[in-house]
C-alpha cells in the first residue's frame, strides 16, 4: 500500500508485522494442537436426491483453540501448508474419517454403503507421499476403497499438472474415489475434466444458492449436463432453501449438501443420523 506523508511510520509497517507474528504463533500452536487433541473432525451430510436419504458425509476439520476460540480452516490450512504440518494434519484427517466411516458402515446392514469425502490440499498431493497414506489408511480401516472419496480443488493442478495427473491415477488405482471440489470457480476447470480421472463434480455454492442472477440457472444446468455426459455424478454444495433443491431435482443432480439438510456435526451425531438413514 501507498506510503503516507510524514511521521507515521508505525502505522505503515505495523499491519504486516502483526500478520507475520500472528501466523508464526498460529504455526507453533497448530503443532501443539495436533499433539494435544484440539483438532477434531465434523461431518456434513450429503443427501441422495432420488430417495432423500443420506449417501455419505464430508469431513471438515475443526480447531478449538484454548485462547482464540474456534479457528476457521480458511485460516489454519494455509499455515499448515506453509509449515509442512499439512502432512500430519492430512494423515490425521484421512485416518479419523476412515475409522469413523468403518464404524458407521458396520452399523448399517442395508442399502448402498455410505461414503466419506475428505478434503486434500494441493501441498499434500504435490509434495508428500499421499499415495502411501491412502493405502495405509484403507488397509487399517478396512473400508471398501470406493467409499473413501478424496476432494481435490482446482487450484492445485496449475502448479504441476503432469505430476498431479500421475498421483490422481495412482489414487484411482487404489480404488478410492475422486471428487473435483468447488467446480466453476477456477481458471481452467474444463481442462481438468479432460486430464484427470474424477468420479464426481462438486458444484460450487455460488451456482447453487439462488442469488438472483439470470446466468446462474443456465450455468448450473450446463455443469450438470456436462458432468453427466462425461459419466460423472454431481454434488451441489450450499443448498440453503427448498427452492434451490427443487431446481436441482429438476436438473437431474444426484446429490446435495447444504445447511438446508444439515450443518457439519460431531461423528456421534453423524452416526445416529446415518443409522436412521434419514435427512435431519
Ligand atoms: P469446502 O471443501 O468447499 O467445504 C464446504 C464449506 O462450506 C464448509 O466450510 C461448510 O461448512 C460450508 N457449507 C456447507 N454448506 C453450506 C451452506 O449451505 N451455506 C454456506 N454458506 N456454507 C456451507 P468450512 O468447514 O469452514 O471449510 C472451509 C474450507 O476449508 C473447505 O471448503 C475446505 O476447502 C477447507 N477444509 C476444511 N476441512 C479441511 C480438511 O480436513 N483438509 C483440507 N485440506 N481442507 C479443509
Ligand atoms: Ca470440500
Ligand atoms: Ca467445496
Ligand atoms: Ca472451498
């Protein structure tokens, strides 16, 4: 930002210093939090629209900091990525989600098997040994590989498309499923679909929740048609009203996730809900 006239050097430099010191603190605290059990997973239901039952859950990480209170993932995931703590955090998340899924599946004897969707950060995919982590987690949990879904965001592929494609192929070879997250928000979304082996597209909530835009329903329809023509399923994110959902049903969308159906909840609550197989 522009330097102001005259004697206020402190106000010119202080913002950057505070941000840097704050994220250093956050990094040290995050390392301790991972050891100390302050990090937990919550689960948000994903509903199958054809029969209004729960198809699976997305695992979302939560950090309850003793002094700061709850720190949003949008703040600490970038810190984890910069510091390399994302490896530990990512393994924790995969491990815990697969373990919870195994418990839920064991209690459910009928109907299609539940899945769990786990977010994978770009650094995890590009810099670390994600394949071996997935392999180990599948073996330890005993869940059917296809019921473990990894959610990938578009931004990662920009960094190294060849390597990302290779990694994603290997994950598919292990039998796990792949979802392209936040579809429609990146720069080269269509080229991703050409290069990478996704099973599912998750449509970003900016195309799902009615915001009065006349382009929105046209884009939504096109994304769903595109996914189906490519043999992929669609999860619509961020449905908040009944009319959002009616529109999705009319467009032939398979799954929906959003506050209308349930906020992220504890694994115990997710378990109970899964047993009833009903929407909240
Ligand atoms: P995301 O993967 O797009 O996750 C969906 C986010 O939308 C979640 O926010 C969820 O609580 C929120 N959401 C769900 N339904 C609705 C709705 O109807 N309306 C609105 N306004 N929001 C809704 P959350 O939990 O704060 O997570 C934010 C982001 O942090 C996630 O976006 C994901 O990119 C990242 N994240 C969360 N957990 C993990 C994790 O375990 N690993 C990694 N690498 N990233 C994670
Ligand atoms: Ca996600
Ligand atoms: Ca998303
Ligand atoms: Ca997101």
